[in-house]
C-alpha cells in the first residue's frame, strides 16, 4: 500500500487520431501542491478532465487513493474536489444556498451540511458574504465560492483549473494564499499557464507541451534551472574579455551593456572569489557581481525547444 493520493499512469487521449495528451505519468502525495504548467492548447485541461473522470483516457489509467477511476468511478470521484476553468456557479442563489446544494451533491450527510458550509466559508473568507447573491459578488469572491464548493466535502484531492484567470492583482494574491492554505491539508493540483504562479504556490512542477511532459520535478529543481552557471559583473574599468578568460573555470565572457559583463563558467566551478581578487589586484573597479538568473519564461522556452529538437 503506497501513500499516493493521485496516480496517473501513461495517460493518453486521442482526438481524431491526434494525441492531445501523450503518455503522461505522475504521482502526488498528501500535502503536496502540484503545478501543471503549459501554454494554452498544451493539453492541461484535457489532462485535468481525465484526472477527474470527466473524460475517459484513450490509454492509461488514473487512481485516486488507490481506487481506479475507470473501475470504480463513483468511489474515486467522491475523493476529488474540482473547480473547472468555467466556474459551476448558480449566480441567482446566495452563497449559503449554493454551498448547501454543493454539499448535498457531494453527499455530505444532512446532519453535517450546515457545519460543512460554515467551515468552507471560513476557510475561503466568505463568512460575511453568506446572504449575498453570487451574481453580485466580485470576480475574486466568485472564485472563492468556486473553491469553497470544491473543498466542502473534505476531499483528499483538490483540482483547480486556471484558478486565477481573469482576476485582478489583489484577487490573484488572495487566491494564491488560499491555495497554499488548502494545500496544507489536501493534495492540490493547479493547472495554469502563468509561470510565476507555480513558483509562488507549488512545491512540485510539471511542464507539458504539445501533450507531452517536458519537465517533472520539485520546485527547487526548476529554480536551479534558473540560476544556472552565469554571473553578471559590473566594473568601472572593465578588462578585455581575455583577462577574465584566464581565471580558472571561466569559459565565456560577453559584454552586455555599458560596464556590465556576463560570465559563463564551467559546471562545478566557482570563480566568483577569484574574479573579486583579480578585480581588486588590477584595479578594475568592481561594483557588482551576482548570479545571472534565467527568467522562468526562458526556462520554459528552453525546455519546450529541447522537446521540439528531440521530436
């Protein structure tokens, strides 16, 4: 018996002979927040639909807490809370009315419905919105109602498809904080194309492109991709590149702008201290030296480009 809340094994989905999702596999444990990242049309929503049992895979399988989605769909789905990109809200109802219906649909026992509604509202910051019509709520609060219905039955797995789309910056910050809080007690999967989002709320990341996984690892591994092996150096009296190339480990020197230079060094090398010593000894006037972080966008482009080259 393993501790995985989600097991996706070789998920593949064909549309007219074309693979929208191709052989996607991963595991998720309780307390993990998984970011499922990719551009629009990469296969994220199709994968989410297969994970929730709303779409049958052409090949592969999904298990929720060890229960096979195809063999026992009712039991597996009962362990999932799902917020699709298009929120399933009845806007003519009040928050309390809607969440009461959601609790019933999720088979919360009658004796526990009121408590479940109150707890979901408390966790999602909706306590003061109980009697408000959903249609009169802001976009951000409507999203909170959507998340509340997804967690009202205390599922083992919460799946959120593009949870911050269409929100303003303050609403996005609030929803991200809510996702982190939910992730402390549940397994959470968020599908997004917003690159900084995964770094802020996730501890594990998967990047999908053209239906295939091109990255699957911890957020710390993704951050290492960003840091790489480059330094940005600024000097009042910069030397010729040949001078820096004499320093052990330095492999390439590039002038960026003005007095700024980018130095690439060999894997495992650490030339920063030697560069500082040389700058002091030779009067280069060093006033900045720092790791040159690659943007998340560049990391994504590199990963998807590698996939295209290997295709």
